[in-house]
């Protein structure tokens, strides 16, 4: 008695004359392997949605509770840098998508170019982000012992409504969530860029342009997801409580 | 329609020459394996270790509660004991118990695949489990943690100086282990089914694991981010959950229970899957109302996301919200009732035998019924006021988790033991263990319902003397229960060498896993099978067995 | 059958000293117990049904008697039956439970109010008359008693099993529960929410007394000043009276008879001024600014203990006229530097300060 | 375009990607611009609406959901559904807390 006990298929594997080296032993077809990998990636992205979901929840709650503090905090963020960063990230998503396209059309040079561009844009994003973080540090807006409510109690901009000191303290919550959300996002960027370097190395040596594009596809999904997170962070943190232009 | 089943002749069975156990040797071949069966074994060993570690804490807790005075250990030690008991039992035993061992082992075979969709991620999941466990053990060895497994803020964030961050980190990492297991199962069940294996030909075990996996994938990340916030709050002290700084401690409760209530279903659903398999096999009968049982699993998973605030009825949630959550809680109880009745109906006109897995399954049905019905007590708003946070709730979730899940886990391990090892466990010894466990369990936890209605609060180190009788009963029961759990630890390893050779299908069960050799080959199937019959088709099996006999003879 | 006499003694001792059912000592208890018995009954029915099915079938269809299994697909009718019957039962439980819940958490208007402060690891009870208790609570029977509770640190939970009531005591927010004791006696008081090291020592006793005895006890254990009197003193020493003087030109709203009234807030919403609102308005004034007033009040977060806040709330609750506030102000003007109303605390009667920056106020109100 | 099936792997071309990029950049400019207008309650609605639109574009085209099986669409839907459940059910507690007792 062994594994032959079960009725076997009519020689399933005969139909697939081609068995590329990258087909793992437990898959029947390349198509199955590709679909499986991308489905797995999507499920992982679902967990990411819920991971950020907790932070969004906290943000929404405290924004409603301490609206004035959140408005004041939001107005200290540099909208120029924020918008630039959004554009940079969208552009990097585009180059990533083009990278996927190059891989699918078996264009090694294109793939290498677009991966490099994606890395570059990712680094630009992180650079701008660190500039923003540095600004917050200079302004004493980093929550904790060094946090100063001065800018909120006695705002320099005359459009800002001065906050009562108790409300101004709650700006710390805004900045905490700002750092937690953008920090978590930046962490995903850093991980993404590290993987990109790895992919670039292999792409240089001709991987992914031999018809096996799953890895690039799935990394693309991850990269776009990180982009989507930012697409929501940007309006929530920077935009929705802007002062109107006078 | 009737089926005669003749059990195969045990004397003729031989161990196969080549199997996943002897395909490769050496520690490295185990620690770097991609084989779902070997990873299941790794899990089995690790969770058994943590089960007995958690059990030892439980033993100390019960011993302390033998007398009303706080005389065995200091208050802080007692708090650490129940915290570590809870954390270890939930995150290191119950959550991975059935899915990561039995599920890991049989799900790919059940769907007719050679492995899980992502073997490396499966291995990674075990390493994450071990890493998380290391953090928890580190916290334990360095003085433990005393937050309670619920990490309630602001207690955990501002008022304790134990290893909260280390423990939270451990749970965080173990959480990702569970996410990856769930992810793997969902993808495998969707993508790796063999030709002919339609959704409604899947064994119910797969359905319940599918439902549990959805909860793992969508619920666990919320716990992860919540623990990150707790760790951040402890280190930088901003006050997201601190009322004196404008935060709301109830937000923590919301986020925490958003995972931790579905986690209850993560723990129990795979157990329900085991029971479906066991009841069907030992009745030699298709599960009554297959579709109802299958969809009730999915219903539990879906409704499971809508009921979390029933842990917070007295905590100051809005009354309106409490009303809605109570109503939804009542709804989630219904699918469980459907399952119980369907299993009972499966027995009708069956041909029943009472091997150990079946005894455990009966134990499950009885204890889970009590556990489920007492859940209705707690889901009813008014009753919850009096009962919550007392020993009633302790008894309730132990009936579900230990009486339900642990019984199911033991049923599953016994049921698939011949498949995993190729050898039978000793039958009479294990039946004794099953009965001992059942008696010990009732004796341990039933008095806790009574003492709970009397008002004895949970997590109490010392208690008023009039509760002593019931507590003594409970401790006595725990001793019996402990013996019941230790017995398998003796005879299971024994059976590895001295057990009878099982043969490929000792129970005459219908699942694909029983149609291949025991223990299976590394790649499970030589050729991908084609499923040409319904799940639990005993006539197909009888026909096949007959056919085999004639061809061999 | 021979039981050792020592063991026998123990058994007798235990059994006589233990109960299997908690005493029913409040008006709600019989309702709770009735519901409990109903739930027990349906559980018993459910369990017996399952047991009969399992054991019955095990006997009828064991292999020896039934060597041949009959394959049955299922039955929609049966599925519907065991979906609908449990659902109906659970819905009854839901409605019954909800009614009970609202009964327990909705205090009657004539309830006497006692304040409870929970802290690691003790219960403090403050009666309006100024009686302070630790780990005990004296109450009269046959009279609704409402507890307004708050925690100073972590979550606690105030539980009196004999009264079948329990409510979480939350840091930073008042929670309430009420009961009406029906039998005199001493009952357990537990903290049921795990709160740290001495959680199991955070217990006490509830002494239910006849109204006469309660009067005697209250008279005998008063600390001399009622909560409202303490509150008045605190009110003056924090300088609250300088703005909340009740005069038409005052910078703060008139607090006399404010309790229970509907207030129009600066952000356009209306709220009822209850205990929770008053407490919040002292700690987070900027989110509770009344229409027509500037957000100039400093926060008192971290400066007034929960007991102090209770005193203030109790004081404002009972404030029927501003006469005494103005009296106090006049006195403090005569003797500057006294109490808290020093420096800028003196009222600027001329020129309403309706706009502008936060006026520097009492020393010590600078934020952390 | 033919209906997507499981066995067909659709390759999205640079033209589509370029168009989507342009759309995304335009929407980014729009959302920033709109933020400076005072539209009261519609400010957050517009900002989040545009964000959702951008996210949908990225998901549909960059992430190929437009060309994927129903299962994938369902998966993405399930993720956002659970997210919405978390937000709405939690906020329902906070919103109804001020409604007072019955």
C-alpha cells in the first residue's frame, strides 16, 4: 500500500511539455505558481492594511477629540515638501510599474534602468522626509520632553488661532501619530529599497527577464501599496485642515 | 444507501521504506526543511513544550488557590504566574495548536497538493514562532511580566516595571508567525487544490481552517500595531492610551479586542474542523448537513469581526454600542449551535466505534456546548454585569478553550498520529487518558462557574474563606487533569518505537491523506491525484477497498 | 465507610461556612437571579438535548448493533429548526439582558450620591456629608444609592456580588452605578479588574444599615466639613472665584445653578452640565468653552486630586447663589496674598476680558 | 478587451502607465490646490475622495487588479471592508457615548 492507491490524473504533466527551472516542485504549471504568488502577496498586503488601520483609527479618534490641536499641528507641516514627496512617490510607483513591464517584455536593460530609478526616487523621498523630520526637531515639535507648545500658544502666523495651553499639549498626540504613521511608512520604504537593491543585483545578472517575473510583480505590488498608504497619509496629515488662502 | 466497512488487517501492514521521516537525516535537514510535514513536527514539539510550561504555571496557580490565604507565592509572583500562563497558552499554544501542527500536516494532503503554497514562508513562520517564544522566555527568565495577557493600559504602560516590552515584542513576533500560517493556508486552499477538488468536496477541516485563516490574516496585524503603540507609549510616554495626557484607554481595548475576540475563533475553528473529521470517520458516515457546517465556519469568521466590544460592556462603552454588540454576539452563537447539532445528527444511523479520537470528540461536544451556552450568559448585557471578571468567565473560556480546543487538539493528534508516524498509539491507555481528562476537566472548571456566580473575582491571589470548598474541588480536579495530560506524554513517545504499524488507512477514513502511505512521502503524492468523489464518500471507499483486495489477491 | 474524624470536621466546617449562591441583598438581585435561572434552564435543556442525542445514538448505532452506516446527506428542515430555535432563545436572552442592563446602569433621579475614588490598591468612599471611608462603604437600605466613581490611576472595577452590580472604575472619566440595598448586613466589595500587585487586596466591605443606623453612623463619622464646604474652600484657594464670580462682567460663566442645565458651547454644541462635564471643564477647559466666553481658563490637570475635583463638583452642584463667592472675594481683597487668590487673581471688575490671550492666572498653573 | 481569465496574463503597456501617472500627478496637484479653498466640511471629503480615487487608480492599473480574477478583487475588497468595520464600529461607540443614557 503506498501512494498509488489514489486514482491518478490522466498523466497531467504530459500536457505541459515545458518545465522551466523556476517552477517549484509542488506546482503543476507556471501559471498556477504565478497566480499563487501574487495571491499570497495580496493577502500579505491585507495584513498591512489592517496594520496601518490601527494607526488610522487612533488618528481619526483624536483628530475629532482635539480638532484644534490637530489643525494647528497639521498647519506646521510643510505642504510644499509634502506635495513634492507625493509626486516623487507616485513617480517611483510609475517607474516600478515600468520595471514590471520591462521584465514582462524581457528587457533586461529597461528593468535595470527602472529599478535604479525607483531606488533613486525612493531615496529622494526618504531624503525629503528626513528634512521634514529635522525641521520638526528644530521646531521642538517632536513629542516628548523637548516638546514646546510655544508655537501653538503664541503662533507666529496670524491666521493661526492661539490655542489654550491644555489644547496645545494635545498637539503632541498629533505629532506622535504623525511620527508613528510616517515613520511606519518610512520603515516600509527602507525595507522596500533594501529589497530593490537585492532585485537590482539579480536583474543585472539577467534574472526576472527570462519569463519568471513573479518576484518583480510581487515586489511591485508591495511598492505600490506603500505608495497607497502615503496617498492617504498625505491628505490626512497635511491637507484636510489647511488654512484657506486669504 | 449503506456502507459496510471492514477494518484493514493490522497484521499485514508494513512501514514504507521511504517516507518524509527518513528521506533525509540530520538536524540540518529538519531545521532547513521546506516540507510541511516536517515543519508540522517541529511545531508539534515546540508547542508541546510550551503547553507543559504553561500548564506548570496553571498548576502553581491552582496550588496557591488551595487556601484562601496568600501563602504559597507573593502577590507579584502570582500575577506573573497567571500572566505567563495566559500569554504562553494563548499565543504559544492555542493559536498555533491545531493549525500549525495538524493543519500544517494534513491540509496540503487533503487538498491534493505536494506542499503548502509557500514552503519557505511556512518555515519562516516556525522560526518567527521560536523567536517570539524566545522573547517570552527571556522575559520569563528575567523576572517575568505581570500585565495579564490582556496588556491592559494604562496599567501596562505606566504602572508596571516588569518586562512588558520584551513580552509584547514576543507576542508581536509570534503574531506574525500566525499571520504567515494563515496566509499559507488561504493560498493553498484556493490555489493548490488538485483536479476535481471543488470547494464542496473539501473536507470540513479545510473549511474551518480557511475561516480561521481569514481571521488570522485580517485580525492579527491590529494586535501587532496595538502592541507597537503600547511599546512606544512605554518608551516615549506620549499618552495615546493615557487619560492624564488626553489619550483614551478604551481605544486600546477596542484595538486589542478587535484582534483578541476573533482570536477566540482562530483558536476554536480549527478544533471544530478536527471534530468534523473525527465524528464522520468513526460514524462511517458523511457529515450531516455538510454545507451547513461549512458555511457556519465562514459565518463564525465573518460575524467574529463584529462582536469584540462585548468584552467591554462594563468598561464604559456607550450603551447603544453595547446593545449592538450584544445583539451581534447572540448571532455569532448560532453557527456554533448549528455545528453541534449537525455533529450529533451525523451519529444518527451511523456505525459507531469509540476509539480515542471519538472519545475526545464527545468530550469536545459536551464541554463546548457548556462553554458556548455560558457564553450566552456573558453576551447578555445585564448578566454580563454580574458575571464578567469573575471566575464564571474564567470557567467559560476554559470550557471553550481547554474543554473545546484542547480536546479537539488531542483528538486531532491521536487521529492523525498513525499518519504522522506510521504507528498506532496504545488504544486502551489513550482511552483512559481521554476519560481522565474529561473527568478532571469537569471537576476543575465546573466549580468555577458556581464560585463565579458567588462573585469571586478572577486574578485573585487571596480570596474570602467561604469560597474555599469550591476552590479545593477545582485544585483537586486540576491534579486529575494534569495526569490526563501527562499520560499522552508517556505513551505517545513510547508508540514511536513500540506502537503497532498503522498501515495507510487504519480508520478507514475517506480523506485524501488516508489514501497515501503512512508516514507519507516527502512529496505526498507521486502523481497529483484527481478527486472523483464527494468528501466523506464511504461508498467510494468501500468500493475502492474491495477493488484493492481483488487486485492484490 | 469510615471517614477520619478530622477530615469530617473539616468538611462540616467548610460546608457550613460556604454558600453555593450569593445573598440577594439589593432590589435588582431577584431580577438578575431570575434571568440567571432562565439562562441556566436553557443551558440545561441544550446540554441535555445534546447529551441525549450523543448517548442515545452511541447506544443505538454502535457498531455491534449497526454494522452498516446509512449515508444521509442532510436536511434543510432540520438545519432551519436548529438555526431558528437557538436564535429565538438567544434573542430572548438579548432582550432580557438589555432590559436588565439599562435598569442597572440608569440611576433613578432621587438616588443619593456617593463618590468613589479607586486607586492602587484601595477604595475611598466620599459621602456628600463629608464622611470619608477607606475600603468600606456604609449605605442605608431601601434607598437608591448612586455611586459616581473614578480611578486615580489604572482601571479598577467596583463589584458588590450580593447586590449583583459591578462597574469599571475608569481613569479620567466618571462612571456610575446604582443599587438599592434591601437587607442589612455586611457584604463583600471587590475590585474585579486586574490592577497590579495587590489587586486581590483591593477589597472591602459594604455595610448596609437601616436608615436610622445610617443617620447615626453618618453623624458619628463626619469629618466636620461636607464635600461642598471643602469644595468651596478649594474654589477660593484656586482662585476660581476671580473669574466665576457670577457678576455680569465676569470673565467666566456664572456657575450658580449651572448643574443639570443645558449649556451652549462655543463650538455650537449643547451639553448637559453633569458631574462628568464639570470635571472635564476643569481639566480640559478649552474643549468646554461656553458660548460668549474666551478660552482663557488654564487647565487644572495634575494640580487637583480626584478627591479635590469631587469636592469642586459637589460644590458647584450645590451652588444656588453667588452670594458667598462674592463675600469671599471681598474678604480676599481686603487681605491680599491669602489663600490662592493672589496677584492677578483679583477681579478686574472694569473691562470685560472677553478676548485676548490667556491671562496669567494663579501661580502654579503653568503647564508641564 | 476580452474578459480576464485565470490563464491569461495581461501585460499592461507603458501607455496605460503613463496615462495613470499623469492622472495621479494631476490629482495630487488638485488635492493640494483644493486644500487652500475654504469649503467647510467638504474639505476633508474632497481630500479623502481624491485620495480614494488615486488609490483606486493605483490598485486597478499599477497593481493590475483591473486585469485580475474576481478572487483578487474580492480579496482587496475584503481588506478594505475589514478596515471599514474597524473604523466604523469603533467610532460608533465614541459617537454614541454622548447621547446619554436612556
